[in-house]
């Protein structure tokens, strides 16, 4: 049973009970309809209350039905709302904690609404490339006014009930409850107070106009298109709300329904829905049950007060977890603490952080120059130089001082976590936590599972990731893990494109037009070209047979390490991030071509995009075969949240699926014929070849 029916004297209460957020799946919708039928047939019942069990009124559509025909099966949500609206007995929505999407639309179908303070109210469908599909675009403007409603619908952001109740003339809430705890009793009393009221008020019958009419909507549409150029849904939300002001309610509903169905089939919406489900699936580890006991993490130590260490520390301070930061020299500690202060002060200045919160967070930070002061902490994360000898020295010290059961984590981006674990007598407590820079901003966290990492350590760090608001993806141990193992092939193709006739600017512009946050050469400058150089030198003996362009090494030999030195593939002016093309770099590439006897050719943007993206896809297929990633959707999450892959394309694996894997393989076969490329690499990974031959997809 996902909806319960109970009569309290002369009031019937229908309670949604479909954890965790009372999703409006078919069984729940049927339960509401059945409850309404019983209440209508019972002469003793004078009014009806609809509410939600647990920690939500309703979060909307049931995730398990996403994109399936079941979501539209009768009674669908529109039909259920029609039953409420047309009830001959007053229906009161008793809203608490969360009312989002279809949950808010359900509440708008009630005759009256009572709400608990602090409830989160939203129509977030735009974040899935859709618009509200059960009357949200038609009813919300009628109770809030056109502009506040349109802002909510276009942004998809949640607003607290207290804020909405203060809007002048709002008709969304008829009454504010004193508290969540008193809501049930207050709802019963309110329902009895309106039991004899007639006619019953319906949101659909309220007027809906904007004083500036079409001029306002054209302005809003232009704004929406400008802010969301790769996504059609925001501008379409404007069209639907405009329809609410134009004619009869039924006509507006028809416009909403048509737009909803058209958006449902767009590649952008499919991609966003894929990512929505992928993000939730990423937190599940096949052999680690959800009820695995976790270790208590009430304090954290960070080794290293540099950019990465400071960023990692901020995540824990933001979550209210005390942090002890260790460095070898006082000056380094002072610099690190000053940077954290500067970051927080910038947020205070912009109004994003209150002064008292800033002070609370800084009060949680302590520093030390001695490993012995870390003894009592529950977890330690090292963020020191990416060199195995340095890691060895750190982990031997941690093994000496950390208490039994403490989690020892490495922020390594490429090194062997099993080798790092072997430096301790407790490899089961060692795990990789690869944060992405800037660590206080980037949402991705690669959780690297060593051969001996304990299951309770995995369960704990996945929970910690959630607490510090990171999207965690599990990776096995290999050189570079998921993200950086793939980015190596992406970078190699970038180098070959320079050899064959491109400039860094042409490659970057093509990838940015495709939707990447930045192209490979701007990304290299941001990360530091010396980091890639060090990795290439480390791998030189291991991968002597692997073919590389030498242009990146030549660049580093000139000391052009990127933004931090003011010169990389581009030039940079202090205090700005604008990439300014450099004639000497272009000349260096041309000289290298001549020395190699290469005649440059004109290369299309399409070829640039395909070679770079399909290089990611082919390496990712090998990663799946090797068991480094659990599933293809995890790889999409890594690239969306860690490497700036365009969300409207759903990640590299989803993009390949949308193109058709047969077409991807055909392109790879063409690239393998290029004598200046790496024919061996372009042999499709066995998994990719198999799926393409069978007409299947990764996801």
C-alpha cells in the first residue's frame, strides 16, 4: 500500500506513503483515487485531507517510472488532479517538508492548502529538460502571479513556504501551520472549518493576466534563451505560461501537454533524464549493501595546506566537520589558512555567506606541524605532491600515528592506491579520494577502491561524500583511474591534431562550440602543463611504444606551464583568465611539423570533435572491460561533473549511444587509416565492437 485511507470523525485523510519522497507512481495514484471514491461515497465524511507520510508531502513523479508508459497509465496524474478538483466535498492539501513537481501540482488540484513552515516548494522539471506536465504552468501563475510563478518554473529552484506566503496577493496557501508536528491536527480543524463552504474554490477558475502582456513574455523568452542556449525547455516554459494568460484553462492545458510531449523526445531532455538517474545510481556499489555499518567520521585531518588541501578542508568546514591541517613549515600553514579565509571573505562580500557562518567555519579549523597531533581524528586525507616517494613517507607516518579504525585516504589523481596501501600495516583502511580542482567548487569525487579496501570504508566514504555535497563515483585501481586515464587519450589526439595542421585555438574553439566548458589546451593551461609533463616522463619507460606528439613537451621546455606562469599554450594577463593566442607557440608547432616532414592539412571542426570525443569513448569501453568502472553511466557522471563535458549531451557514453555505436565504430576505422595518428589505439575496444555489432548501447 502506497496510500492509506483513514476517517477521523467527519474528515477522511488520505496519506501518501511511498518512501523516500512519496513519489506519485501508479499504485500511489490509484490509492488516491480509491480514497477519494470512498470519501465521496461515505455520507458521514464532510471533508477530505491529503498529506504525505515521513519526510515529504510528495517529491513528484516516481523515479522508477521515469520515461516509461507506466507514468501515463490511468489514473495518470492529470486524471487524479481532476478527481480532486471536481470533488463535491472540500479537499485540503496538508503540505510539509517537500512539495515538488507533481507533488506541488497535486496540491494545486486541492480546493485549499495548509502548509508547514520551512517546506521546500518547487516545479523542478526544467532541470530534466521538461516543463511541468500536470497543469503546473497553468495553475501556479493563477495563485502566485505570473512573474513569481514563471521565475520558479524557469529556474526549477525550490523556495521556502514562508517566503512564498509573504508574496502580496498569493493564493497558494490558505493557512500557515504552526509547525510540522501540529500540521495534522491543524489540517483536520481547517477541513472542518470549510466543510460547508460552497462553491468550492478551484485554482483553474482564478484569473491569469500580466499587465504588459506579450511584451513581457517576449522579454522573458529572450532572457531564458540567453541563459540556457543549449536547452530548449526554459523558453518553452515561457510559451506555456503565456498560454495560461491567453484564453480558457483547457486551451492552456492543451498547449502545456503538447510542449511537454515534444520536449520529452528531445535529445537534451533524454540526456538530462539519463544524468538524473545516473547520478543516483553512482552511489550504489554492487557488493556493498545499503545497510553496511559505517564508521563514525566526526573529525578529519588534511595533510598539505596548498590549493588542493585548502579546498578539501573547506568542504568539511562547510559541512560542520572539524578539520586539523598539517604542513611541514609554519609559512605554508599560514599561506593555506589565508587562502581559505580569502575564499570565505569573497563569499561574504558577495552576500553568499553570512559573517557568523564564516566565523563558525573558521573556528572548526586548527593547524599543526606535527603528525602526533592527528592521533584522535577519524579520517585523514593527504593532498601532497603527486610522487610515489612523497606518498610513501606520508603514509608511513600516518600508519604510525592514526588510531585503529581511522580511514587513511589519498587524493592521488593517477598513482597506484594498492601500492600506497602497502606502505601501511592496515591496507583495508586505505582508499583513494580524488578531489577535482578547485576542490571546494567541483562536484565530482572519484572514490578509488583498492584491492584490500574494506566494505565499511567504502560505505563510509560514499556517505561522507554526500555529507560534503559531492557526487561520488567508484573507480578501481589503474593508472589515472577513470577520468585521467581517459583524458590521456583525449590529450594525445589534441597533440596529433596540432601535428597535422590545427592551432590550439582552432581545437579549443571546436570543442567549446560542441559544449565543453573549455577545450583541451585551455584546460591544460588551467591544470598546469607541467603536471602532464611529469606524468609523461614517469610513463616514458612503461609505455615506450605509445606514440605522442612532442609539442606539449617542447612547450614545457620553454617554461610555459600555463596560467600560473602567465604563459602556456596561450598568454595570460595577471588577474584575468582570458586565453590570448601566442605567435611563438604557433611558430613552435610549425617548426616541429617541418622537422617531422609533415605537410599541414585543413581539418574540419567535425573531425576535431569526433577524434577527441571518440578517443574518450574508446578508452572508456576498455575501462568498463577492465572492471575499473561499474557501469557506463558512472563514466558519464565523471565527465559531466569533473571535466566540463556538456550536460545537454549526457556524457561521452550517452552521446555515443545517441549517435549510434555502429557510426562511432565506422569513424574509428577511418581514423585508423591516418598515418599520423595511432592505428593501434583506434582499434575499437572489444566491448564497443560487440555492442555495435549487436545494435546495442552502453547505457
